[in-house]
C-alpha cells in the first residue's frame, strides 16, 4: 500500500486504514501453514473484531477464538454454523454460561473449579477443556507474561499432573508467548508439557496452542510443521492455533493531521487530531509506535502529541527531513491489532473513521457520530433491566 497515495485520498481525519492486500497476504500464509501441518486456524477476534475483517478471514480459517459472550455472539453471526468457536476467559459468569454453550463449540475453562462448575451444563453441546499454565516464561515483560508469578491465567501444570480425575476434559489450551518471531518458545513449552503430561495427552481430542506468534515474520516454518504433525500422530489430537496480531497487526494504520505547532521548553510540539486514546497501548506499555515519516537522521525533531487534555497524551519524539506544518498528515504504521478495539472517546474526542484500502482504491466503511457518543452516556432508565 502506498501510504502517500492513501494520505492524498483521505477525505477525513483521523482515520484507521486497513490494507486489504496485507490482510489477505497474512491469511494466505496461515492457509499454507494449515495445508502443510494439518493445524486448524482460528482468528483471535479480540485483536480487531471489525466484521469486514471477520468476513475476509472466514474463507481462510477454521473458525474464531473468543474471550467473552459478546465476541462469541459476533463470531456465531459471522460463521453461520460453518466453523469452530473456541472460548477461553479467566472468569465465566453463571448468568452467561447457557448463552455461551449455545454459541461456542469449545470452551477452555481457566481452572478446574470453573470446569467442575460449568462443564456439566453443556449437555454435550460443547467440547470442554482446560487452560494450562505451563509455568515457562518466555517474555521479559511481566505485563504480557501469562506465566508471571501468581498468574491468573490457567491451571498450573503441576496441579494438572496430580489431578485426581481427567473425566470430561477433552482438550488443553496454552498460551505463553507474545509477538514471537521464532518457534523456540512453542517447542520448549510443548516439550515440558509432554514430559509432565504425555501419558495423559492421548486421552484428549484436541490441543489449542494459542497465539503470540508472528507467522509472517518467521522465515522457517518447518519446526512448527514438524511439531504439529508429530503431536497429531503421537496423540491422535486435533491441533488449533489462535493468531490475532499475525492476521491484522501489519494491516492497520492510524493516520492523523497536524492541528498546531509550537515550541515548549525548547522542543517543537505537534498537536494531532488523534490521541493515544485511539491507540491505548502507547500509554499502557510506554510503547512508541512506528511512524512512516520518521527519518532517524533527520535534522528536525518534534514531539507528536494527542489532542486531549491528558498531559501524557504523547506518541513520542520523532525526527524529520523537513519540518512538519499545520495540515500535514502522519501515519502510525502497523497498529492493526489491539488499537481500535481498545480505543475510547476520552474528552469526547471522536473515534477515527475506518477505511479499507483495496489496491489503489480507498473506501470509508464506518464513521462514528455524536449520536454514538450520546447513546453511550445518555441516561435511559427505561431500558435497564431490574
């Protein structure tokens, strides 16, 4: 996608632009992995649940991975009975379990206690499993690490090793990686699981290996293919993976316009018409997103700041070959995952319009209005249930 051409075509700002060609390339990579390994592909819709993305992904995947009732309902609407819906979440509400049983094909309960409480309610409709904490940290940042000390995510592997009864447990779900560009963590994790639970894995119907791998950024897929083939042959299980960021991460871009330019304490500040509230992980994880216009050796520096009154609404300091001017557009690249889904209207700043770039064509597919903002906060007691 030619970002300069896209900026020239935009009729509104800020804008969240999805590159359909990049999306399709990511899905094709996953389709090839499925072909050669026999793994089942589930798109993890928590990364970006836009229906256009789900419809585009549908022909390439075996279903969707979800983490809530709303996600499960959306997945069911899109799939129309043609694929799997796998749910895992740290806490299932008693008042939602019946609806989840109607929507999902598989549920990985977070703990044996939730399994014992809710698995019997499925009545054979759902394949019930457990999420496992393999107690093997592959990340240096505890904020991302599902195996961090005192983790809330999954049953500890030693507890499963000593579990009195595996009756009714049809599968295991694991996830302990994030944005990995090799399969080392997955291979090491499965080795530990096989060492401790190998004699029990043959009783299962499926293993869900989770997400956290950027498949399009990994050159050699043979370790993954060999692992999946071996697990399928040795234990007779179906294998699932749940890519999210690998599907949409590099396919989404946030484009903003410079509203103001001034100097504060000797540094140039550029106020944009977007906000880190449109990409909350900037603040959550102190992450500076990649900027298409950034020139590391550029002689002009500026701090790009959001338009809200939050003092920390800052994207970071960037360098440019020529100074930015009011009215110029900038592009935060490859922010397709976990940005728009987390975005909010703090200060009443509207959400970005959503565009799809398909080849050289750009189409606005969704806009948000004052009525959307008002309906979120307007007091309407007559619609509240007792």
